[in-house]
C-alpha cells in the first residue's frame, strides 16, 4: 500500500495542479473538477480490480498471484515513465 498510494497521490495532485494552470481550463471550475474526478476514478478502478484479479487467480496457485502483481507493477512503471 505504501508503494502504491504515495506515487498515486503525487501523480493525481501534480496532474490536477498542472491542469489548474492550463489556459483552456482557466475560470472553468466544473471542467477542472470533472478531469480531476476522472483521474481519481481511474485510480479507484485499479484499486478495485487488483483484489478481484487476485481472487480469481489464487486457485491456480499463489505464485501466479505474485506474477500478476509483478506484471501490474511493470505496467504501472511503463505508464508512469511515458
């Protein structure tokens, strides 16, 4: 949790702050709040899908659950660096 929540909070805060200073959203609080909610909602979907996938994969063996977590971390790094 500590390794996920820290970067998640930093990314959502940085993107929201960056969008708040963008020219196209100046003075439009509704558009800014909508974009911020989409970013935050995307993180919540990921937080819900992780345990669901772990529950579905665990009958095949706990090694596969750890491989799923490793794959999710690698994908998150690739998305974060792009």
